[in-house]
């Protein structure tokens, strides 16, 4: 599903991948945009207004950083095959 979502987002929205684009792609696939937003918002250690502050942490990004340190992959999000 992730590959299908990314492919559709890029073909639909070209270089402007924003919230409105994401909503359209969610609707196309019948995905729950509210659930996706809740997941994203819950991954941050602070309210949305403070996401740009250097003290704000994101659990998903932190897991990716840990993965990078262990396996050496530095593309976010990343997929490693073999």
C-alpha cells in the first residue's frame, strides 16, 4: 500500500506533496485520513505548533535514526532489500 500511495501522490500532485494532496490520495484509496493524521500527531512529543522547535522529538524519526546507526541506511523513509 505504501508504494501505491507514494506513486499516486507523486503522479497526482507532482512536486507539491502537502496535506491537501495527501487527503486526495487517501480518498482515492479509501484510506482513513483522520487515522493517519492521528498517528502522525501522536508520533511527536509536542503539539503541532511546536514541531519546528529543536526540543521536539518524533518517535518514528528517532526509530529511523536508530536503524540508520545500526544498518547504515540514511534515506527517510527507507526500505532495505537484502
